[in-house]
């Protein structure tokens, strides 16, 4: 099924005016804005072919593709989705879980292969999987599904945890590193205290794998760890991108009511997140997960909250990878990440952009924005400013630079935006 979007009459084009509350460098580019797609349901990720063909996922609906003409073809639906030529009867969404990351094989022109991260009910009650799919020549269907990773943890309904519902903390981003030719997969801790530091459970990790889901030969996790693990000790990294020049992986990660983090990864490194009970005198925690505690409430000094369950616990793990940025002792929901490249970006060429969903206490929207981050050469510090964007844009779920050099941003409210530097 196709649905035609006549973008010429529907696109909104505007020049941005930088609000005084959002500081920007003097050489920051002026941007124009277009609405590429609207009326979507929780768009989660995007991936582009060189001609502008855009694959995108909707968390509770499925995988689709927008052709350069503007036509949108549905490809693979969830078990309860309608109108898709193919359907995954085991695929479902619940809470934060569902169909999430999408990545295109670097040799797509030869193998027509893409990869999708999704939640499956096989086996029950649920698991997260990375699927490999073949795209039909007419971009109107997919086939030959192969689940190359089928054992990523999922948070089921059967839990006594008082914070967050089922399906929480999946990670879910897929990205190919152009430097080493491997697929990187981010996974979440699923509100399970033992998962991030576990050597065998692959939640709370960044995986580095090949096309068949096998561990990259160069991986160096600690002895006894799953060989697919590139780094471990993560909470909920929903963003990963590769720094131009050295292709070093950098993650954007949700924090526990304090300190979202941007971290330049080190091979085999520990990100330092450990929400298990009785670390440093914490005592017992609800459902054996110390990611939140009753004494970490609104009004409490963020530095005091950090002492209880630090996002990067250097006291327990002195060699933990240091974050470059910690969001000023706030947790507002960092999501996707990308690096801007091209002279058209002026002062921002080579800088990282990170979508922030803007989550405050009780789910109140606070700080929805795209941050522009200049990482230091050693990756241990950063300068941050905010990209000017209409305040009503929404929860930034995915940011991707397209082949045309523009920045595309998907928001949970159902819109994919396009931001282009003005000449």
C-alpha cells in the first residue's frame, strides 16, 4: 500500500531565530526548516540511501520507506498493525519497547540488506532482537528475515519494580561504523540491577557484531564476558555515533534522575553504571534495582542523589570511562546522536548533535531540544550549545544527517523535520 505525500504544498519552510535562552556561537549556521513527514505514530529511527530513500520505524506500527518521490511504502508491520505486506506475528510493542533502530548495510547496492531492532514475544514474555531483512527491488516489501541477535534482555510485566512500566530501557539504536565496518547495537539495563555489569546478559551494553551477528574479532571484553560486547556497564544508551576522523564511537545515555551522559567509548571499557543493591552501603532497593530510590526525589540536591547511585561509579570502578558531558546534573532523556559534517555547517562542522526528549520529574516535558556538542580531542570534556528550534517541536527521538547534508529529526509527536543550513 502506498500513500502519496505532496510535500510541495505541505512543507513548512522557515528561518530560525535564535531565542535568547538558547546560546549559539557567532559562527553557527542559520537554518531553514521543512516538515518531511507528519501524522506518524512515534517515529523512532531513520536510515538513508545515497539517493535520499529513507527507511524509518514507528515504534508500535512497523518499518516503512519514503522514496525520493515522496511516496511512502509500508514494509514490515508489528503483529497488530494493518496495511503492511509483511508482518512479524511475534513482534509487539509495550511501554518503551517495540520496533526501534534501523540501519542499512554498507553494501546495500549489492545485497539489499537492512537491519532492524525490535521486541518479540518469542520466547514469552519477551526479548529484543536484531533482524536482518532483504528489501524487494521495488521497495514495496521485505523478505528473508534472519534474527542475528535474539537474546537481548526485555523488561516483562512480571516485576515488582515501582519505577517505570514493562518494556523499559531497551537501548535500541543500530549504527554501522564506517571505520571498522561493523554493526554497533546499544542495549538497555531493563531495570534489572544485575544486567549492566553481567558478563553474560547483554543488556546494558554496546555490542559490536558482523552481518551474521557474530562478535567482531577485535572485541576485547573482560575474560568470561560475551564476546559480542564492545563496552558494558550502561544504563540506557539510545544514541551512538562515530566521530569524524578517527571513527571513535560515542554514546548518548539516559541517566537516573541525574546526569544524562555523553561518553567516548574505549574498547572493552566499563561505563560504570551499577544499580545493584549494597554497593557502597546503599542497602536494599526496590526489586533489587537502585536506579531510583525514594530519597532521590524532586527538591533534593542533585549532587546528593548522585552520591547514592552515580551514573558513572568511579568509586566502585576507578577505571570506568569518564563522560565528556553530564547534562548539568539533570536527566532529561538523551536519545539519538549524530555528527554534522560538511562546510555548509560552518562552525558546527564535525560537532555532535544529540536529541533530548525533555523528561522531567513525573514525565513533565522539560528541556526538549537538540544539543550541539564540541568534544575535546581526548574525549573527556565538551562544550555545549543548543540548536535553535521551535519550542513546540516535541520529544526528539532520532537525529540523522541525510545524504543531502541536512539534519533530519524525528519527534515522538509524529513528525520528521529537516534542518538545512542556509547559504
